[in-house]
C-alpha cells in the first residue's frame, strides 16, 4: 500500500485575528476560519510530510495516540472543506 501525504489544494492568503486564522481564497472569494492547531496542521500539508511526521510535531510525553486521533480529525475536516487533498507517494 502506498503512503499518502496531505497537500494543500492551493496556496491561500491568511491573516490572524486574535485566536483564529482566516484563510482567504481570492479566486473564489471564499474564506475559511481555522483554530491555531488546525492552521498549524494545514501549514504542514505540503504533499511531502506524512501523518506520522505531523503527529510528531504535537506529541509530548506519550500522548501520541490522542494526538494522532486529533490530527486525523483535523485532516478530515480540512479535506471536507476542500483545503487539502491526499497525494500518493
């Protein structure tokens, strides 16, 4: 089975407003609001970084399973919003 890598569907402008990040798609005039953790996950979706590497960024002291589940949920939401796609190795 080939490994899959999350990749941003396009480069979007973004701005931070307090504790939220606003992604701006000038082509479609759409905006997306992300919390800081979701934004950090989205930034790492470069088509080269795999799930486990993203999990490594957030994992500390044995919380890896919880972090993996949270990151998978965030990636699912990003995909459903059209912000990422999955690329095969």
